[in-house]
């Protein structure tokens, strides 16, 4: 049975040369893909995301600067992000956030960039795509000092505890689960997927990274996303198709995607 799905976080522009975006997208559509959000992680990659969204059917874009590249922030980049954020197919700001597993950029630089993205999201009334690693306490504290958009956003590739999940949910955010939830050592994350409210969950590939079991070790691609949905459905004792309908509706709501997507 084909399970329809939306990939809420992908990087088609980072796929290897033997998997160009159009061919990757076509394989995914045969597997059930309805739409895909291609996420920007820097200025050039945000430009690429916008271009893909305007040339490939069913693709939408985000613009932002990954925390690992936060030292690249400049007023000029911020102005271009602001301009791109006004394009019809741009549906969110990010990915942005904090990653304290890095030695550099410094925490201060990452926080400065993150706050600039928060201002962008508020100005454009767009949701945030948040990358958070080893930094939940600080991310939450910064978010609480800002007025967020009417659709706060999503913690992408969520890998936190249930306590951290609950705090994100209490602030109005969605949780997006990646192929990590299928990994043998991720029982704690499967527990989060069992306990999270179904109307606040999304799924993603984060391709070309984090391929789910049974494709672990391979280049990830959107066509593999049904495997992640099946695992979450099994944990929640739900029908995969029924769960996927909910995940699709959630993703459309957060990113204001058209019903045809």
C-alpha cells in the first residue's frame, strides 16, 4: 500500500550528483510524496531552495542560515533573506537555532544570528524551522523573550527528551521526526513519538542525511520517508495511512501549504 506523505524538511540541492533534484523528486512521488519543503542553510543554499521551489512542482522553500554558519550573518544577508521571504513559494524562516555541539561559531555568534532570524520570522509572519542540538535550555529562554509569529514553527529532526518536547509543545511548536526514530538506540525518541499529540507532529527526511532503517548507511531521499511513518505508527498503534493523513494536515497548517499540496 502506498502511503501519501509530505516531507517537511529536505535538502534536494545537497543530494549527490547521481541523484539530481528532479529525479529524486520523481522517485519520491512514485512512493507517495505530495509536497516537499526544501530548507535553506545559507545564502547560496537558500537561493537554490527558492529556485527549486519555483521550478519543480510540489516544492516549497525556506530561507535561513544554519547555526554552524552563524558567523556568516551580515546586514546584507539579512536584507536578502527578507526579500526572498516575500516570495510566494517561501513558507518559513530557517533552518536557524543553536548547536552547542560545535566549538565554533561561538555561542554568542550563534545566538546573535538566531535572534536576527526571530525578527525576520515575526516581520514576515512566517514559522521558524529550528535546529537545536545540546542547546534546548538556551533556545527556550531566547524564544521566551521574543514575540513569535502566529505560527511559531517546528523543531526539526527532534531528538530531545519528553520534558523538552513538552516545553516546545507548550510554546506552540510542532515536533518533526526523522529517520533517527527508526534507529535501534533511539527508544527514548520512540517514546516521545508515542506520547506527542498527533496534531502537533510532522515527519521529514533531512535528506541526504539520516536514512531510516532499512536504508541506514545509504544516501537518504524522500522516497524513504514512509519507513519512518510506519515505525511511528507502530509505536502509536495507529494505521500508517491514517497517521500520515494527520501528518499531512499538520504540515499544511504550519506552512500554509495549499490543499493541492
